[in-house]
C-alpha cells in the first residue's frame, strides 16, 4: 500500500529542495545585509501563549497536544509570540534596537487552498525598541530588497499600506465605540475578499446605524491619503496618524522603493494586536493571496508580561511566493543548475579503486566530486558526467577532460592533486 503525504504538506524531492533552499538562502542574505540577526525557538509552545495573542478561537486553527504532564501544547503556527517571550526573558540585557529575523517551519490546521498549506516556511523580520516610522520603512524596504533581488519589479508586485491607528481614529470620529473596533476590523479586513452585497450585509450586522454605515463605506472608498481630509477634519489623532503615513511614504521614496508602494485604506490586517502602520504585499493583478504582510504591534510584549516596547515586523511565506516565482519564470531564470566540480571516470576496471581514492581526495580538498558505482564502458561514464553537470571529468588511464569545452589534456595525477591542496 502506498502512503501519500498528509494533506496540506509537501514532499521535497531534490529539485524542490533546491528551490526551497534558494528562497530561504535569499531570505537570510537579505536579512543579514539589512542588519538583522537570526534567532529561532522551539517547534511547540504552551497553547496559552497563542490564546493570549489571538484569543480562544485560535485553538481551532492549531495542531494541539498534551504532554505527559497533561500540559496543553501547540505546534507553532507563527513565531511572533515566541519572539515576544524570548525578548521578555532577557529584556534588560538585550541592546536596543533589537533587529532579529527567523525562518521557521510552521503548521496551521487550516483547509488547504492554493497558496495556503498546513505546513510551510515563513520569513520573519522584526525591529523592537524603535517608536518611529523609520523602523516601519526599514522592514518594508528589507522585504522589497529581497523581492527585487529575485527579479520581481513594480510591474509584478505592489505593497499596499495603511494605518490601523488612523483607521481607529477615523472610525471613532464617525461614532464607532472603541469596544466595537476589534470586531469591525475583522469585517473590514474581508471587504476585498467578498462580493459587495455580502460585505454590506455583514457590515449591517455589526453596525446597525445606517448613517454610520454610509460613512464607513465612503471612507473605505478613499483612494489617496489626501482624500481623507474630504471625510473628516484632520486634527488630533487623525492628523497625527496621517502625518506618520505621509512621512513613511517620504522615507520609502528616499530609500528608492516608492514605485512598489501605494496607499490602500482597505488594508486592515485581521489580527487585533496591530497598533499602527500595516501593509500587505500582493502580485500586481491580485490574482493570488497576499505574498506577505505585517505592521506595528506596540502592545504585544506587554501582553506577554513585559514592559511596553514599540515593535514592528513582517512575515512572508514560501507558498504564494513560490507560485509567483514559478509563474514569472524566475526559478528557471535565476536558479542556477547544480554543478559538480569533477566526475572521476576510469577506462578500465583495474582503475576502479584509484577512482574511489581520487574522488575522496578531491572531496577532502573541498571539491564536489562523483563517480559511477557500476563502471562499465567509458562512454557511458562520460555521459553520466554530463548528466550530472560536471565541470570537468578526470579519466583514469587516459586524459583530463574539460566538460564545457570538450578539451582534453594528459596530466600527472600527483602533481594535479598537490595543486588542488595548495
């Protein structure tokens, strides 16, 4: 009986592994050149940690278990709570700002869809300890630094940016009570995903007053930061949050990535812990799910028992990103075929042991090298060298062959190996 992989998970055959490594290696390079340090945590945590962050309803979205002591645990669906716990444990000794990144393997007990699986990898970037939109600009720039590096352009992707702080001030100005905001955020976050009539119906269930609903719908139709002043007076908290947004776009322009970025008041981010700038990254045609997203979460560390510390960050998963890179042909264009430095062939079976010896010496010298386990006809071995994309083929008992040019030359073995070691 053949056993398939668990629904919502993936097998990584060598060609798939090469793509996965290429994505993750790029994430790590972009993180390091932007000044971030890598961290990681356990693959499971106490269940209550996720309940603190997202409420009891999060339990249905997690893979949970009990340990032998009867404690409720969960396989991590994200790493931000782990980050908050780790920072709080050493908050007095960590230098500020804290600029950390991680590439965890995560699991969510969700219904698998295109671009959403139950097991995936996610790139997380966070800056803790900076209460300035410069930090928000930097995390957006870091995401775009990577996405440009793999070949994506403003014709391919867009970063849609808004402010939870601004939205809260605008809704309260309309007359929405603060106690209603979290529930309303979840509704507004679904606006782009639902038919207009369905959205209006759900909005009516959450906001009974028709006049307030009309104002909300009008507000959500705003297409630029400048248009906000047409709906409400720019004063107090509204003005402060609008000023922050304007400064963010100014900084993104200075950083040279403003061509990727646009204001979109509909970007809400459903999770309640966001407190300021929020953003999501999409393919330009919005045919896929969000590639990634994030924002400011100034209260999260406090919720986990630490002091109030400003923080901002983002996450990009490998599933949607992989689909987009495939559709754009960027895997084929940028993922170099794996090459071996040498293939060791032998013209006669009596040279088999020598081929094994030379292969081992090449590997000890830091070269990638291989040979044919079965041996046989030399032509077959040379074809295998070509199939394995070897740069050069050493033929024991014959000549040294450059696989790229087809040139051959006779070399002294000991001299050749001594040159490699030196």
